[in-house]
C-alpha cells in the first residue's frame, strides 16, 4: 500500500491536487472544478476536500500527510478549524490560506506572497512565525489588482472621462466591445446590472489590450493597480513581515506582464531591498511542501 504526501490548492475556480511518494516521485497532478468550494463551515469544507482526495488517489494508497491551501481561510482561527475537521477524518494536515502556498512553492522558507487573480491578497509572517494578511477583502470592497477590480476601475475612469466630454482614448470602446453593448449608457447598465466576478473578471483582458494600444486611461488603471498591490506588501512590512523575496502568482500576474511591471516598479521604488519572484511552479507545490514539513 503506497503512502503519499498530498497537497491541495482550493481556489475560486479549481482545486489543484498533487500527490508524491515519500521519495518525491510525483504520482498525481490534476486540477478539478471548484466553483462550489467554500471554506465555511469547516466540517463541510473538510468533507468536500476528502471526497476529492478519494476521487483522484490511486486505489489502496494512504495519505501520510496533507497540505491544504484554500481561498477563504483569512485568519488563523479559521485555518485551525479546518485542520481539526480534517483531523477528525483521519488526516495529519497543515492548513493555510492559498496565498501562503506561494513562498514554499518557490522553494523558500520566508518571504511575502502576493496573488492577483480573481481577487488580490498579500500574506507574510513575522519573526515569530505569526501569519499576517493584507487585502483579501473581496472585489466589492477592494482587491485592487484582481481582474474584477481592474474592470471596475477602468469602467469608472472611462465613464468619468465621457461625462467630462473628453474623446474616447480607446478604453471606452474597448469596454463596450468587451461587454457587447452599443453605447455608453448600455455599458453602465451591463456593468451595474450584473456586478459579479464572473461578469467583470473576464473583461480585464480588454483593459490591458487598450493600454497596449495606447490608452492613457487604461495605462493609469493598470499602474494604479500595481501600486495598490505594492501597498499591500508595504502594510505587511510595517507590521513586521520578514523576508526579502516577494513571490507573485495569480492569473492576472501570469497573463498580463504589464501589471507585473507596474507592481515591480512600484515595489522597487518603495522597498528597493526586495526581489520580485514570479512563481514558476503551480501553487499546489507549496501545499506539498507544507505537508512534508509535518514528517520532519
């Protein structure tokens, strides 16, 4: 019977599952749909994860240690509840917010992780190992640098410029095309009538395309998003976060180099001693690393 180290990365749209043998050989590396994932209540979340672990692991294998990084675990108490619930199902588990996977996934023992995807969040730890969070409030309240928030800010900028009688510099028409509407009032309705990440987020590519085509408004939206993400790092440092590496991941960072450049420039200005490290492996690698630490 094979004994495996298992890592899980539960995000807003997918669940990454990676399993390795004790000697490091990879046995499973898959992504499952996770639209229905919720970190609360902890008992239901534990059973949801357990069912999917059973679904993908080879028959007859056992889990020596489980590492979990999950969206929605935004304080240590909540993570402890999920760890206890997984323990009741027989797992020896390490549980953390999904952003906490970035630093170990990059092979580092300390540093700050920043995610810009459907939402945005920064996570670090102080010298005593206490987890520190910045951002992660949800796209309605903030999450600047996340795809829905970029669309929100771009729409506000384009509508305000139109109200002021300024000519379209390419952002307004890009947003109208992205939402499939014929007019500026129709754009406002399309955004307001369905204020969800599913409606807003996919349109972020239009903002970056407009910036690449020369829209000054779009460029400022992206640069402001980069500065806001760098501000998250600054808040953590002010609270005692340690490490000189800032590991970045998330769909917007990965697919939109303009945002990564804006973030890196803002961070370099505010904190020149820090290094930006784009994550090259999947974040689930960090969950495996957390699980392995339980066996050392």
